[in-house]
């Protein structure tokens, strides 16, 4: 048990240094309305990871996979049709985003003519608008980001492989997994406390990042919508025609 605990500490420490999760929180921390709201991202991240480990250890992932396999065999045509419709929606969104980008560009050109008299007000407004991510959105981001990162978390799967070799009681498994996920989320907790201590400096940096993101969003968002829509339409049509 002691050997497993030491292994848990080492693998969870390696997993906690995932730069993607840290970067996500670094960006989100400056976009929440209240600093403590970031816990709606940190806690779901750890809990989602914990649930995934429980599902894997007790063989529930294989059961869920088998269930969805049967579901696809029975309702495949309906699901592929829904995928096709969703892909078309993404393509429509592409044209909508491009249209909005043109309108915003025209408005910015007009507003730039009167920028001298409202520059200070614009800076204050930009600083307030950056605080716009709600707790519900943070919770969803924490869950989805953790699930998407599982496929590339090598320490996570190394830990599960080692864990499978032990015959443990439920209490022992729960203790080991809680230790793992506490360490896994520790850098995110530390980042929160660092932010609270130096909030003004962080907010200035976030305002700069926000301005850069805004410039690129008019390109990235339509490109992403077009790419996702095209892939979904191609995938669904190719399967429906089989």
C-alpha cells in the first residue's frame, strides 16, 4: 500500500503539471466576475477526473462503451441524420459570423473617427467587459476540458495501469483516488491564491490578452465553425450513403 501511495504522489504530480489545464485557468481567472468563482472550474476538473478513475477501475467504462455500441447499431441512421443537421447548422453559423465580422469592422471604422473623445471610457468599459464568464460556464468548461484532456494524459493512464494490479477495498481505492486528484488540482489552487494576492497586475495582463483575442476571434471562430461543420456533414453523409 505504501508503494502504491508513493506511486500515486509521483504520477499525480506529473499529471498536475499539465500546461493546458494551467493555461486554461490562467486565462479564465481574469475573466470571472468574482475571483472565488474560479472554484467552479477547479472543483469540476478534479471531480470529473475522479469519476473517470472510478469508472475505469470498476469496469464501468467498458459497460458504457458496450451500451453506446448497441445504441449506434439500433439508432445509427437517426444519429447520423442529426449529425448532418448539426453540421449544416455550423455552416450556417459560419456565414452568420462572417457577416457579423464585417458589420463590426464597419462599426470600428466609424467609431475610430470619434475615438479621441471617448478613449478613457472605452478602456474602462473594456476592463469591465472582460469579467464575463459565469459560474455555470466555468463548471461546463471544467468538465469538458478534463474529458478532452484524458486522451493525452499519459501519467493518468500509467497510474490506472498500476492501480489495476492491486486488489483494494472500496475505501482504499477512494482514498488513493482522492489523494491523486487533490495533488492533480493543487497547481490550480495555488494559481488562484497567487491571483488573489496580485489581482491588479493580472487584470492588466488579461486586458491586453483580451484585446489580442478579440482581433483574432473574427478569423478563428468562422474557421472553426466551417471546419467542424464540413467534417460533420462529410462524416454523416458518407455513413448514411453506405
